[in-house]
């Protein structure tokens, strides 16, 4: 999962891009990058690390320009090398820089075509660089002029949609022309459009989540529709057009469960409200199926599940307590690249408040159970703190299948629910009882706030991939690539290096 932002302003955008990336940091902690454009000069700074680590005052001073894009990354395709950090850049045509959130499922085919047909070289293993070159080639085919018309841009995006499969939300800046953003025809990954009126004119912003707009004073206009492209000319004129033949609205439901910040709106749905509703539907299921259990207290596993657990407690008329304190300076275990690192970090990340557990039957609530490593250790922590019985509730259904659209769950071997029934999973995590949200209940919790959302991307639960191009051979190849990247990481790479480019287009 990654976070992207683009601003077409009337004043310098470096600080606004930085501020937006800090509130999108939850979407990626591996690397960060910003590109700004002033006239026909592009300036770039990107490196591995958190936003606050990558950008120092000396970098910000150099990132001048009224147009720019930014990116925060964690790796789902390619390695963790700094060479994979975004935005990427190609110098032909015009000079284009691009940031991408998602994952392409036909990257191998596209890479071969770009070399064989377009004679374009892809320098890294990143599918985002492939996507940039596909777009660049399409733009090159649409015009031989030095100036792009909106019709040229939309025709090029249409070609991208025809060639590319998978999930992609994109922001790009084209030197001497303008800023472009588009979303895949299924709308799997989110993208929002905002506007700000200032004394110097109208400014536009695009980002993965609406909270990024809020932070820098932009007002949310709307979500970019699946398949739609947004183009803002160098003069600040806004154009939009649907560029997909048969767009289908199928947003990844995991955005609401886990990834997005609660203060964001995605596809007209408040993430906070959706999570509260998840708690209500799961609470109703617990009341039906566990009516004979004696539960003394409901305790969330911070932080995403706190709103869910509070609603469960209200529905069951039970006390709600914060039983775990979180060390906010430890990275999220879910996006750590190695299983052993996840195991070692759980107890550094959470500490139990013994008084909330001693002698009690506790219901622990989490947003989901992916690998089960964290769940197992937290159940044990509750027992060590004195709990008599430990029950466990998941706000998401059983995750049984790999995700190929930008979430780091590519191997079934790492998924605790793959090939297992609930009782067996319960035994593996050491709980006295385990209950999952139904998929229907999860979908209804989000759809309740926007009935237009008829379908969601739910492949991790069902094994049905909306792009209809994922088979076992692809999954095996993805898993092999991931294992190879992990081996390379164990041997060391150049992730300590920094990239800084500044030059003429």
C-alpha cells in the first residue's frame, strides 16, 4: 500500500506536499519522495525512511516550484531498495514524473512489450516504472507537438486502461504542460480531488485520502471515478473525462477495515462511520452466537479496532476498556518485511495494563487476522496479565487468499486462515473462542453510507479477483519473486543510499 499526492498550485507547494505526506505516512513507511517543477526544471528528493527522516531543511529549500507530486511507499512489488522509491521520471516525451498506488497484475507482459515494441528500457523491478513508461509511450503516440491538448492526454489514458491490468491510482506531472491523475477502471485504490481558492488563484490537489486535503486547507470536491482521468493544464484549467470503456466501482474493502485513516472519506463514505458500523454488525453476531458466554469486558487491540470495539461493547452492554498501551514509535508489524521481525516487535509495540485483565473473561477485538502472529502473542499477553478466559473477535472475515492489488499478503503459506476452519485457527492463536465478521455484514457496514457501492474488491476473503487475470501460475510467480526479494534483503542492499536529482528537463 502506498500514499500519493499531487498539487497544482499558484505558490510553492513543497511544504504542502510534505505536510500531506506526513498524514499519509500510515500508507507506507519504507520510502518517501517529492518532485517539484518550476518552469522546465524538475527537482527531486527521495530516499528510504519516514517522511521526517527523508526531508531535511536543505532538501525542502531546493524543492521549489508551484507544481509537484509526492509518494510514501511500502513494497509489495519489487524490492525495498532505494532505487524503487518514487516518484519515477522519464525524459521522453516532455519529461514526465509519476507516483503510483497499487499493483499491476500484468507487469511482466507490459515490461516485455515496452522493450520489444516501444524500445523503452525499464531500469528497476518496480511495476510503477513500467506504468510510467506505458503512459509515456501512449502520450508520445498521441502527439508530435510540444504542447499537449486535454484530448491527447485522455486518449493516452484510454490506451493505458486498455493495456494495463490491476490496481492503480496515479498522479503525474508533465513538464511544460500540466498535472494528470487517473484511477483504474475498477477503482480498487482510492483517489480524491480537492480545490483551494487563494488570493493568487485556484489551486487543485489530488491524494489517496481526503485527510491529506484537510491538512493543507483544500476542500474535497469529490472522488475521482473509476476509469476517470483528471488533467490540470499549466495555466490551471481543470479537465476531466471518463477514459475506460466499462468502468466498475469495486473499491478495496480493506481500505475501510484497516488502511485508511478514520478521518478520511473514501467514495463518499466516512471511514470512521464505516468502522463503527462494523462494530454494530459484529456485535449483533456475537450476541446471537455467543449468548451463553460470560464476557466481562471488551478490549480493543489498538488502534484501528478501537471504534469497532466500542460499538461492540455498546451492543453487548458490556464495559469497554483500553487494556493495551501502544508505543507509537514502533513501526506497524503488518508492513514489516519479515515474519521474524513481526514476532520480535509485538511486545515492543504493546504493553498490557494488568488491572484490566486480572480475573476477567475478556473479549479482544481486532480489525483483522492476517498471519496470526500478532493475534497469538496478544492472546498470550492477556493471559500473562491475569485473564481467566480470552475470546477473540475479528471485524473482517477470514483472510484465506493472497492480495495482488497492493496489500502485502501475497503468499497463502503466511495466511493463518488458508485451508483452516475457525476452530483450528482459534486453537492456533490460543484463544478460548474466535468469531469473525461475515462478509455480507462487512459489505453492508460500508454500503450503509453509500448504497451506490454495489460491489467491493474482496479477493482476500473469496479468492475472486476483479481483474479476472489472476491464476495459480501468477500467484506462484509473485510468491517466488517476493521470496527472492527477502533473500536479497537478508544479504543487504543499497537501501542506505540517498537519491537527489536536480537538473533541466
